[in-house]
C-alpha cells in the first residue's frame, strides 16, 4: 500500500496499480488500497477497471462517501488531496459535494 500510494502521488499510475494490486492480494478488504487503485485506473483511462473497484468499495462499505472519508484522512498536501479527490470523484464515488472547494459533482450512475 505504501509504495502504491507513493507512486500515485508521483503521478506514476502504472506503477501504483502494480503495487496496489499486490496489496490487495494480501488483503482484499483493504479499502484504502481499493480507493487509490480506483483513482489510478481512472487516471490511466481504464474506466471499466475503476468502476469495478467502485463496486468492490461499495460491497465493503455500502454507505461509503468520499467527502466523509477525506474529512478524516490525514492528507495535508493540497495538490495530492485534490488529485485523489478528483480521481475518486471521476469514478462516480463522490456524493453531491466533496468539500467547499468543489461546488458540485454528479452522483454515481447506476
């Protein structure tokens, strides 16, 4: 997970994906690894893979909300936080508003 997260923030989504998939092989219920993997896949243009991760996230946490998770997540770098938030929002995980810096994100389609 740590390497996958580091590669994600370096913008190396391919390497992040490899490391995050290894983390999930060790613990398939690692929500954080699934979140970063969903965002990485989306950034790489792998929409189906990202959506599959979203389905897995909802299977683990049916009421999962990005805004609630980010409000307690210890990520202080504004650029990193924005990249993660935007990647997760693009997958359809976001609710109607992520935080005060983003006015509106469409709800997840069915």
